[in-house]
C-alpha cells in the first residue's frame, strides 16, 4: 500500500494549476512520476506543515519544502521521472536547471514582483484578493520583500536596486536562456524525447506563468510567444496533465479568498486562528497609534491628573 503523501501548494488561476512557479514545478513532476498525492491548494503558507509553499508531508520523511527537496523525497518513495535518463542526460538536467535559476528566475521575479505596473495591477492584487482577512494586508508586502531579497541573493548583490538598467540586463539574459531552451527542445515533445523528466517540470514551472498570467508589461511574454515550440511545450503539458485547469475560464472565475475545505483538513487550524487573531490585534493597535487614539487617551489621562493636583 502506497504511503500517504500530502502536497500543500498555492491555488491556481489563469488556467494554471498553481500561480506559483515552485508549486508548478512540484505539481508537474508529481504528475510525470505518477505520485499519488493528496493536494491541498491553499492561499496561506502558514497553513502548511512547514509554514511555506510548496510543502510535502509524508509518513516516512515528515515535512519538507523547496522543489529540489520535495523531488528527492518523491524519488525515495519510488516516484522517479528521471529513472530512464542516461548519465549524460542527468548531467544535462543539472546544467539546464542551474541555467534556469541563474538566468530566467531573476527575470521572472522582476516581472512579477519588482516591475511596478505588474506588481500593483496583477501580483499584489491577486494575493490581496485571495488571502483571507486580515492577512491580506500583511502577507503581500512580506512576499514582496522576500522576493526582492531573493533577487538580490541570486544576483549576488545585497544593494541591488530596481531600475531600467537592471531590467534590461535581466531580460537580456532571460531572452538568451529561453532561446537556448528552444534550441535544445527542437521539435521534440519533451527535452529528452517522448517521456517527461524533472527538467521538463522545471522548465514548465518557470515558463507557464509567463505564458498564462496577464501582465500589463509583457516584454518577457512577447519573447516567449515568439518561440513557438516552447509555447506549444507548455500548452501540451497543460492539456495532457492538467485538463481540468484548461477547461476553466480565468476571465469567468470569481475571486475566492480562501477554501473552507482546506481549513477543515488542516492539522494546524488552531495555531493559524491564533496567528490571525494576533495579526488583527496588531493591525488594530497600529491603527490606533497612527490615528492618534492612543495619544488622545494619554492626553485625557494627563489632563485628569493635572485637575486632581489643582484641587489638592
């Protein structure tokens, strides 16, 4: 009997099974490997067993985060999409995944989280509409800060500042990366022939958001759509492995702030309720300080004390 495995990831939108690149990578790899996962699509990382998304919970290894660690854990459970790869193909996989993380990921972060128009109109708006109150006032800004720090780490520059020059450099490297991927894929269905591997999952996880999310500034998207084989590669994976997502019309889906079924299944429900209450209390106290309510009360108390002194 297969061990019980549960995957926690960001919910989907825009015809994608998840809006998050890392979650897409893991979901896709699990489909390729035939892993029988119970998937929880949620909108609050604090509801996952690790406090981050994606997260895999297994009976043997406990809970792990990060795509590479989750894929390793699935392989330990005998769900290995790379089983038939040769040594050279395995080395090529490592090289191309490294290329994705060094050249394409920084541009993807910039397009979704740093570009002001894209961030305000699409990214922040989506998270604010889909995360439950009061965390929707806290988490989007926290994610924005984390993504900027991640970009600085990837570029090896803690003082990195957004701007036209940085955008040009990041996008130029991303264009080169996508062009190289297109040349490597050629006319094949997948990168190593007719069977998908972890490389296909990583490439799909990075490219599918660019293809499907409707961004105002579409420089990266325009280059991707000019590479017809990569565009078809993403479309084929969506139709073959996530047909239910393709059938949904993104333009007709209402905004949903949380999935109540996820709440019922969560082992950490009480912890999250307490965290939410503390955040709400903090927000109210902050509002009180900002608006002067606390100051007024202190002034009233001081005035009362002065009145008592005058009576004495």
